[in-house]
C-alpha cells in the first residue's frame, strides 16, 4: 500500500541525474559525481541540509540529460561524506532516506532543483512476506557460492535486516539487473509485489550462475587446457614439449631481494635432479616458502613415473587472473570482503579427480585449529585466513565433487610428504 503525502509537505531539493544506479531507501553507497550539473547540485546540497534527490536517466549514455530524460520517481539521499577527486569530481557516500516523486522542476540552469513529495510505503511483515525474505536470504548465499561477488557490508545488511521493506531495498541493490528493471523495483509501491519480483529476478540470476559455473567456469577452462597438455605429452614424449608449455604464460616474475633461493629454473633442476614430465608450466617457479619448494621437489621425483598421475601444477606462484585461471573466492576475515584464493598445488589424476594442496608454516597451525574448533557456520566467526580459505574450498567442492583438499603444515618434513603421497594414491 502506498500514498502521496499532502501538498503542504512538499519540498524543493537539488537534483542530480545518475546514469545506471539507484541508492534505495535505507541503503548507502559511494557515488562519483563528475558532470558539471551534478557537481553543482552536490555543492548546493552541502550548503543546506546535505540532502539531494537522485533520479536515474532513461538513457545512461546521455552526458547532458534534460529533465524529460529523467525518471520522475527517485530517492532523497543524505550526503554523509565527500572527497574531492583529482579531476574535480566528487566522491560522495550517500545514504538513501525516502522515495520521492517529482512534481515540477524549479531550476534547470547550472543545476537541477525540483519540487517533490514523499511516497510513503507501508511495511508488510505477514507470513508470505517473511517466507520470501527467508527464501531470498538463502538464494543470495547460494549465488555467492556460485561465484556472485557481493560486498561484505551489503551482505551483512541483507542478512541482518529486520523488516520486509528494508530487506527488499537492500536486496534490490545487489541484484544483477538492467537499469530499467531496477527503476521498476523502485517504482513498485506494494512491498509484497516487489518481493515477488525480486524472487523472480534472483531465480533467473541463479540459473545464469549455474550455467556459467558448470559450462564456462574458470576452473573448467583450466582443465580443458590441462587435457590438451596431456595429449601433447602422449604424442611427443620429449622434454621440448614441457618447455613449450611455459609459453602459455608469457609474463615476467618479480624476485624480491633475499628470496632468490626460492626461484627455481627448470633447466637447473633437470641438470641437478634429472628430467621429469611433472610440473614447470611456468619457468621459473617462484615459491613462497622453502616448504613449497621441498614439497614440489619430492612430488616431482616420486610421481614422475606414476601412471595414475597426469601432472602437478604449482598454481600459487601466479596470482594474477590474467595468468592463472584456477582460483576460487572466499570471505577474507583480514580484508572484510570476498577475496580470491589461489591454491599452492593442483594434482591431476587419470581418474578425472583432482587434489588441491595448500602448504603452510607450522606457526600458522595454532590459529587455524582454534578457528576450526570454534566455527559453527557463521561468517562472522571466521578470523583465520588459512581456515577461511578452507571454508571457501568447501563451498566450491559442493558443485565439484571430483575435487579434494589437503592442508599441510611443515611440508619439508619427510613424514608430511609421505602422508601426502598416500593421500594422492587414495584418490
């Protein structure tokens, strides 16, 4: 249910056009205002009560939209903070307060001002609305597991919002929508109807994510390339093929001062330890620790003639997505947001199964064990990066049953290396 308040409660506010984003009521976001009229409108608002009406453009490509090019329903926002950009633009943290309807424009020179009135909405928290809220909460978690990126602050706002109206506003911000679809949600004054639309939008987004995850995911592309490499090995059976693989990664590595001992060149290891068909898809390998280096040396030796093993990939040395397709996302307690996790090793078997291996120092084991013991499934309980990455892999594994995970502390120890070898042979 919605109704317009009486004319005596009409006000005049500065107006700024936004290309393709809306700050819904009860939400906040950082917006960049660079066009002259927008900058002037922000400055005018800052002189008064810091309030400004945001109206979305009907055509986002217009640099100088006229009043006819703007939707007539927008949001009254309060400017919380501002920062001046290098080119004169204004970065502003804006918090949405009320939904507004434009009645008439009172100024069009230098900046827009308009007479507007509030559109009030009645919050409906009946059983049907609560059921849709619960469903959308579960679906947004599922979407994140499938690869959707949601800012941690937005996610916490969604999961901790009490009323159906506020929840609907929060979820509308993170849905992957066209500008006109987002505007339609804003203009829908029946909260229950808006929740129904958001359920439909979320279901469509989930379907797209599932298709992308199963058919075009980054990991699948990685393994398709790995299959091609396997065929090359079968046909050529020469060490020149291994050198060719390095050309798949035409980039230079940076070597930190004092860490050159962790940089390993294929040619040097071939001379010192003998040739092997295992590894060196990047040449050289730039290990993060002596544990990683020792473990790779061990695996390169014991798995060279193992017919059950296709290859061992050292993936931790390339943490740029343009060079390494194999990563998955996890919630980082240090960064307080979703981050990328590049595992150290990936072992591929002829059975179509894979083992992800993460190598850590023994000094990191204590906090890992503590977090693992205390964790009950809530994201706010994560405080250890190592354990958080393991949780990220578990979510990835739900859709990829042919993957297993192994975390090793003190990988330089022969006992730990033999334990890993046994785990590899079991898969």
